C-alpha cells in the first residue's frame, strides 16, 4: 500500500494508514510534548530505510515492513529483562509481571526501538505490538545463516538469529497504524528526540535522589516510628521511608485510607518530617468496596475485578478526577510519594488481572487497558502532585511508551542480578527508570554487592518488606524473621558507608536529571549510547553511564564473584575510589571489594558530604574533584528542589569552572565549595 511519512517537526516524522483508532497512547499520554525545544532542532532527513517501507492492512491487522541492512543494530522495546541487542528476535509486547522468558512480556513493554543508524520508531498503539527484527524470513529471501547443518545441542539449534532482511511491526486486529519516527543521528540522539516528544525527562525532588527504606509489611505505626528513631540514632542516612500495604484499612485491593494499625497518621508524618524523612505509601489502583471512593469510581471502572476491587478506567477523565482528588488528600496529609504495585497483571504468577476482552467505559478493551495501565495511573498521580505544586519521585511496577516525564521508577524483585543490570541498561533506550532493588541475600557479601548497585542506580532502594529487621542486621531471611541478629555491626558499617556515597552523589545526579528534563538525555544509559563506535560495547548490558562522566560496572551479587572484567572506552579513566588512572580502550580484570566506578578524564565531579541529607533546605558542602589537567566546566542546577517553580523559570544553572588556583562558581544558596581536589596527580599511579 502507498504510504507516506509526513514531517511533524524538524526531527519527527509520522506515518498514518488505515482507520484511526479512537484512543491511542499519544492521545492519552502525549500532551507534554516539548514543542518549542523540538522546533529548534536542525531539520533531519527521513532515514533511507523508511523510504523503502510498506504498509498492509487487512483482516489480520496492520503490518508495517521496512528493509534492514545487515549492519544495522536494534535496541529498546522498553524494560526487556532477558535480552539487549534485539536483532534476530521477534517480540510480542505485552505488559506482564515476572516474565520468565525473552518473549517481549515485560513490566514496561514500550513499543519503541532505536537503530544504530540513528533513528527510533514508536508504534503508537495500546494493543499488543509484535516487532520482528529479521527473525522471520520471506520465501526466497533467506541469507546464508548456516541452515542445512544440524547442531548437536539445543542451545545452538534454537538460537535466535537474524535470518530475514526486514523489520516488521504488526498490530493484530488493528484497523490502522500510526507510527512516529525520531531522527537523531545517533542512538542517543534518537532517544533524546523521542523523550522530548514525550515531554522531556522527569525531574525528581532533591530528597528523591537520597536513599529509600521500605518497611516490613507487618509493621504497625509504632514499629515504623521506632524504626525511624533507630535509623536516626544509628545514623543510617535515609531520606525516604516506604509503608507497605498494611497502612491501609484494607489491602489487597486498596481501601486507600489508614487503618487500625496506623491510628495516628498525622503523628507519623510529623515524626518523619522532623527527621527530614519523606513518606512513601504503597497502593494498588484496584479500589476495594470499603474505600470511601468505591461507590463514586465504580461506574467508571472495568467490568472485571482485580484482587477483589474495581479497576478504574484511567483513560476516562472522570475516573482520573475521582482517584486523583483522593490522592491529593493523601498528599496534603504528607504522602510525598507512592508505590503503585501490581499494575502490570500477570500470566505467569497466578493469572490475576482483568481479561483482554473486559470492557471499559472509555471504549478501550482489557488488552489495551492492561498495556497502558501503569502509565495511566502514574500520570493520574503525577497530575495530583502537580496540582499541589509538589514534585514526587515514586515507584510503579508497570509503564509503557511516553514514560520519560513520569517521575516513577520501575521495580520488581523476581530476577537475578544480571537481569536487574540488563534492565537498568535497557530502560535508558525507552525513557524509563529502573531500580535493581535490594532484598534478602544469601551472604553478607551478596548484600553488599546489591547495595553497591542500587546506590549507583536511579532509585537507591532497600526493600525490607519481607523482614522485620533491617537486612544489614541479618541478611538471611529466616534468621531475620526469628530476630537472630548478627553479632557485630561490620555489615551495617559497610552499608552505611555506601548509603553515604549515594548522598555524596546527589548534586551530580540532580544535574544529570536536569539534563534529562531539558534535553531528554537519559541519566542512566548503556555504554553503546555514549560510545557507539566501539564495537565491544554493542552488546554490553552490565555496565552503564550515570550522567556524562561516571562509568558503573557492578560486580554481580548472586554469583559469588569477587571481580569482573571491565572494558574501558578510549581515553583516560580514573578509579573513583582510589584516583588511580587507567588507559582506556583496554580490558581490565578488577578484583575488588568496591563496586568498579570510573570517572572520565577531564571532568569535574562535585561531591556533597555523606551527611548532607537531600531536601529543600539543604546546603551542600562540596568537594570538587578535578580529573585530568583540563576538566570541562560542570553545570550544577539550583532551584527550590521540590516544586514546579523551575518550570516557571525559577532555576539557575551554575557553571563550575577551573581557575588557576581552584574552581570558580557563581554565588549560590544551594552549594558551597569546601575544597577542591586534583585527582590522579599524586601517588595514584597509572595502570596500563
Ligand atoms: C509485591 C511487591 C513487593 C511488596 C509486596 C507487598 O508485589 O513487588 O515489593 O510490595 O507486593 O505485598
């Protein structure tokens, strides 16, 4: 079928074919477009691949096909846990908790992918989108993939390979198709254009970049208050505490009001506030009959229940208003963040969710609602915070396309550590954030490795929902439950130190998130985004960049390994912990108790004090580290750290510049330079 891509913006093209569906994700989630910024971009040409594309619409659904060259590589499709490079794969993108295999099922299956040729494609559909990267072969088009010889093992026999010469996007049952193409010149550039189109990245409040402790699920108000005192007394630097389902009078599903176990919520919020700690509330979006909003929201919900509650139709304005108004009440009480659990549905752990054929008042069916559910709930909650002029940094277990502006970090605990890290890398391709949360461990070493990875992730999260005592007092879940605690505090000291390092990184991270907000540059991204020329990084899914200057290479927690190999990109690099200089473009085996972290040569790193608890009134005392002889100026950002005033222009970029005798910074109420340290010039030595 004849089809034409139309230019929407200098770097964005759109293809529409067939009949338009009543509600597409862009209509529901897409109102935040950073149009002004996108209009300033230089006009890009439509990628040649798309000039050869074709569309077919018939009773099967809508099919888009484009030719692919052997050299092109594809990444993305949201939070893929099981694979990184997508060539040769066919993925059916369905929102699903705890996907056991590499099928496309995911907590956040965004139908958006990027190509190494520097463009990205978004299939704007809430239906299950199937994307095929050269896995299927049209008759007569097979390339030479060795077919003909039979492998003598199943791994090779069933290995997915790129055999075909086209990429297809198929949307079963769809009467039409709407695709967007973002041209950025590089993978990173294409992702930036996509993120800007979705509304730019989220900007967390300052406190959101600190550490979060999620309490034991059976803890009462008294228990939580005692824990707050204990954490303070033992100087464990947490700026957020999370209550699990039990704060409510009913869960699962959610009543969304405090129950008997929390008789004085105002007192709890006050106690937390006195200690500079924000409170995060666990919720399910399924509303229980005992909830004060049940009667009001029921008519605007789907025809099937989930966990005994109604599933509001968040595509329907009235449902958003009712749910959002109730959230505002909780926000006014003091709830600074939410954890929206189980909005992903599951086919693998108990089949709990509404079925695909469920009808909803907006006209979307169960399949479409399911894919969009997390994103729509997140949007509803974000809008409630916005109406209160307060920013949040919350958690959600499902998301979709258009994720960048939503201040929600994805989580789940049912994966191994390697999958956690791969998800962190993959999230960066699709405007998503993921936290490889810490839970119970088999050994003290494993716990430390897990904490190391979370403090260098989007959300530094210790999830102790299953254990009454903090995991650093007993890492073993059964012993923890029996209150058999470790005799010494060695483990606690190690964890405290790491949580302190997270606090030190807040100014740097805040700057990276600001860039995400303004330019769409993901604050956490796989190495292939920054170093696309280096072939060795094309499949690297266990190392990533945090901001522009830090390379993070966690040591896997659950393998018992004490070291790992790290390939450093070309150029000079410095060990974050020792200041030792490394020559890039080489492999290093690192046997270390620390998490390997490297700082790029000729950069500046502003580090706060471990005790600087991030919040509205914090004045960060900075140690500015200079790496190399010509560190680039670094841009810190100053605003109230909590409201949306920055969108109204109340923010300032503060450029730190190296001078002959130190570092110059404009006067600031937020940051104070305590000392400047030139790294790697002394006895740090050099490794080649
Ligand atoms: C799970 C969630 C956990 C915890 C638990 C509480 O679904 O992943 O983090 O919140 O529910 O019941």
